C-alpha cells in the first residue's frame, strides 16, 4: 500500500539506505539499454513482448542478461536519468510509470568496485 511504501521511504532516509526501484517491472531496466522509454505499460507481459522484439528472441525471466547488456550499460543509465528528469524533482515513486533508479546502484558498484 502507499502507506507501507511511505514507511519504507522514511526508514531509508533515516538509515541512509538507497531504495532501488523499477516500476512497473525490472524488465524496464533491460529495455533502457536499447531505447528511451516513456510510455506506461499495462503489464509485465507487455514489457516482455517489447524485449522479445529488441532482443530478437523470446525473453524469459530466467535469461542471463548481464553479458548481453553490459556493452549498452551507459545508454541504459542515460535513458533512466532522462525518465527521472521527465518526472521532475517531486514525484510519487508508486504512481510514476515508468521509473527506475537501478542505475544508482550500478554507478555505486562501478565507482567503488571497479577492477
């Protein structure tokens, strides 16, 4: 519920925790490796259909994507930041679709654990 989500956000702020979200589905993050994406999608299945077209094969949740998407990681970060900018500074994480901030985690990993 929205109340539960607000409690989670409060906890994160108080404890300096970064909440990573991909709304409506983690597959949004994969799509952003290939294109800017600002439309609201009705279901996870819709995201999966889009991925089928972008990948040129049938996507499944069990597909290991890291190696396939790594070359396009900078584009995905750029596209995710564009979504955040489009929503503006004050937006509702629950209501905002599409939205992902997975790139924040990727940037932390890249900046702190790069070999």
